[in-house]
């Protein structure tokens, strides 16, 4: 597969997160402080809760269920630190935001 258009830059402002289904996978797009756009698995690796239902402060994605926290630049777990979100390649082409899902599988953590 190839990169697929998910949205435009007007759909995702700095400090915001949005969820999209891409090739059958739930993808969470975040625009971190500074405007860096990242794509992560959209489901918390703990108990399958959609991360878009949580909070995002421009630096940290926080799951609503058990308050697990993830770094918005790397997807690495902050609390707990022994988990992570799968990251998908992102490409910005003009105003379009594109994501590649091929070969990336969501990660699941301890319970």
C-alpha cells in the first residue's frame, strides 16, 4: 500500500488530536506543540479504549479510562513507562496529511 490522504492541515490545528479510520485501522493524528504532526494507533494499548476520547495538552495524550499517558512526539509511555503506541509514517503534501499503515501493527501492553 501507499500513503493515503487522511485530512488537511485545516482539520488538525496545533494542540489538537483527531481520530480517523485508515485501511481498517483506528489512527490518532496529533499536532503537537510546534506543529509537528504524528500518527499513532488510536486505541489505548491497555484496554482498547479510543484515545480520542481522552485528553491532549499538546505534549501528552491521556487515555480517559485509566489515565495512561503517552508522549505526543514519540508515542512512548510516560505513565506507565513500559508501554508505547505504534507510530505510523506521516507525510504532509501541501495542505494534505497522508498516513501509511502498511507493516505497522498496534501494540498492546500489560494489564
